[in-house]
């Protein structure tokens, strides 16, 4: 099947597109479909910025709920925010211990939390159950404070930085749609 394009310059054959990569299919295509569906570039930029912030929050289990509520309140795309949040889950796990340690140092109990590992936290949870919260509540509160302060510039930078990119993608898509592909048999 030959795909041709008809434009003011005439009829020309278009080359076969290269195969789509996993990143293009799973990351870029969903965002492009949101832009094609009429989501404004500024809204999508805010969605991505907030999704990154919530995706890195040092709280497990609540990020989905909190990001969904914020998405609904701000009338942003819930699916896009969830996609960004869940893509950052591995980084969230990597940042958990440093944020807990810094939070404990900020609000006290730094010595008890300074050398904890994930395995030790798992062991504490299995042996003490909810008693581990007595040890970690200040560390978690401090981690949340650090995260909240750091999230503000991250969201602002992503919001400002991604808007021109998304506008350019919308413009490129509109130009591509202006050239109507015709399938010849």
C-alpha cells in the first residue's frame, strides 16, 4: 500500500514510517491523543507538573487518591496525571529513605532513623505493626515538608517549560493534518 500526500506542492509519495518504539506507544502517544482531543497545552503542562510532584511524594498508597482529587478539582485529565504518577513510582521508592532521613533530622529522631534500610523498615512493620509509626511519624512529617517545599519549584518549572513544547506539538499536528494523506490502490 502506497501512501501519498496531496498538498499545494503536488502529489508525492510518503516514505513508510519507522516502527513505533515502546516509549512512543506508551508515553508519547497517550499525551498526543490528549492534545488531539482538545486538552489545552497549558492544562496538560499543569497535569504533568502536578503528576510529577505527586508521583514523588513520600507517601505510599495515598498518591493515587490525592492526585485524583486534585485532578478533579482543577478539571485536569485524571488519566494523564495517573500515568505520570505511576511512571515515577520507582523514583519515589528511591527517594523515600533519603527524604525520611532528612525529615527525621529536620524534626527530631534523626539518630533512630539515620541508618534504617528498607529491609529494616519491613521488619519493623512485620514485628511492631502500627507501632513503627511511633518511630517514623516525625520523619514522615519532615519528609512531607521537604517534599512540599521542593515540589513548588518543580511544578512551576515543568508548567512553564512544557507549555511551549506542547504548543509546538499541537502546531506540528495541525500542520500534518493540513496535508491530507490519500491511499492509492
